[in-house]
């Protein structure tokens, strides 16, 4: 096929495809196996942690019984390594018979019976990233139909073992095939990762039309370095990425790793805060059966979740990078509210940060701020009021800021109080700004 034919075909496909089936008006929330459980298929020696139906049932039970579902964590998503190495006699993908003896449809029923939704993984290409059967252009329709027949609610469509032309054809075709099944399924596309994540190679407006969310960048790992690297890349490229997001179309900086081995409590708060600012999917990959309370409190922080799930769906931005490695992030929210995150990328000691809302481009007016992780409220702020925050190394202070006159609206939010106040606050003469 010549380049012109490919372009024409693409134009045709994108005219006939629209993934606007009303799903994911706010970023998806749930749990996914990959970062924590990877491709552990050793059920003999590691029965608790291997990829098999019991693991997903266990996580579904935890989501329901431990208060996750009522907060919105509803998707249980199978990642790579669920498949049998061979398709069945009708050419359909099938699960590994030993690790998923009940089949995916039965697992979907178990999950649906608990008011949750099931996600599954497939790969545009000859093989998945771990070498299981892939979905090639000629099997897209049958795979979409198979997933629909099993009652799948969400597809993560990876892109290992394919070339850019196959991806350019395959991702829109899968969108069309999912739509054609008549079953509403959320569609997560890894396409951008495989073509560098940025325009002109990535067409974010086309992606927003065909996918509900997309992975833009490298895989998250269980470390603060990895979280920082992802945040840095998203912020450095925010002019290209931030406008692409909105209800039904989300950038995906990858899973929440809170509750695993790599993050301190401060770093875990930082991941939660920054994922809320970025309007990122809140998809945890951790062991919900063994989660300490600090991780649970962070992931179940109702205000952080409410900020992430704000109905306007505007992705936030990095506003400032100070020379002393303090950064400020901001996201506009409904009801004239906003969220601010003050991140310290320092590695020495808690740093004092002096600023005012005016310095952060807020309009004149009176504001209140709720400190999301300490549960304290700052009243009597106006734009020029100077305040000082203490920010822990590789930690954040996160504020939910709202105009004073609408403060009653915040009474509907049930705040999580889990730590004493961390900041000092003082009023300064109007117009007085502290220079850093
Ligand atoms: C890729 C994806 C990961 C995960 C693995 C599975 O690396 O980016 O999120 O799905 O494949 O093999």
C-alpha cells in the first residue's frame, strides 16, 4: 500500500469512527495487575501472586469490602499474560486453561455481580509484549466480538510487535470494531507510546475521537525516580498534551504505585496529588490484600479523588519551576475552585516556600484553602495575602482553593483528616510579596 492509499484509508476510517459512547466522562478508576504482579505465571511456587482468576476475584472482593468501590474505584483490569499460547479452533483468543479454568465470562460475571467492571489486555501486533498471541489487522473484529461476548467493559490495547503503519490502521479499526459490538467498552490505546508520544507523530485530536484514554510515555516502575521522570516528561510537554484531555479523552501517565515498595509516604502523596492535577486515570497496581494504612488513606483521600474526578475534566499544568527545586502545579475545577500542588524536588530537608495566590496568577478576591492531606483550612486569604508553606523533600502540599463566598459548597465534601497541620500562615500587608 502506497503512502497516499494509507492516508486515504485513514481519513475514511476516522470519518466513520467515533468513540463517543458516553463512557469515561471522568478519568477511569480501578485496579490493574501489571506494575505489581507483572507476568508472574508461576502458580505452583507463587500461588498468591500469579496471574490467574483468583487474583482478580481477590482484588474485586477487596475493592468492594474495603471501601474502594464507593469512592469510584470500579475497574478490575487484567493485563498481559492471561492468554493461552494458542487461539481456539474458531480463531478466538482464549485464556490459559490452567490459570483461568472458569473462563473470562465467568470472571466477568463475578465482577459484575459485585457492581464492578472488568478490563482486559490485548496487543496490536503479532505478539503481546510478553510474547502471548497478538491481535493482527485480520483478527481485530473477532477479538472485539470475543471480548464483548465475555462481558468485558474496558480494553487496554498495547502495541508491541507491530509497525507504525499497522498501528495507524489497527487502533482506529479496533475502535470501530468495539463500537460495532454494541457493548459499551472503554478503550485505552497505547499507540502514542510506540511513536514517541508527541505531535506531529501523534495526532491527539484523532486519538481523542477514537480512544477514551491513551498511554503517552514509558511504563511506570516501583520508584520515585520513575514517578518523577514521568511527571517531568508530561510537564515539559504540557503544551502538546494538556489540551488533548477532556471528558471522555484522557492522557494516561500510567498506574498508581502507592502501597508497593518504592515510595515513601511523602512520595506517595506526591503521586496522588500530581495524578489528580493531571486528570490521570486512578488505576492502582498494588496488593489490596496487603496494604498499609498510610497508602490506604492516601488512595482513599476523598478530596484528592474529587479533584481528580472534577466534572469539567480540564487537565492541570505545571505553573512554576523555582530555582530551588520547588514546583507549583495548578488545575481549574468546577464551582470556581482550583487545586494547587506545591512539590519539592529537593532531597535535603523540609523547605519553606513563600508565595501568594496573586503570584500564582489568581484574580483579586477572597479565598479559602483546604489542605488536602492535613485536613486544615486556611481562611481569610485574598490574592495578595502572603503565606508560607513547609514542603517535605520529595513531598507535596496540596490545596483545594475556593472563593470565600462559596465555601458552603465544600461542606458536601467529607474530608479525610489524617495528619496535623504542616504549614504556617500569616497575613501580610496587601501587595507585599516575599521574593524567593
Ligand atoms: C507494555 C505496557 C505495560 C504492560 C506490559 C505488558 O510494556 O506498557 O503497561 O501492559 O506491556 O507486557
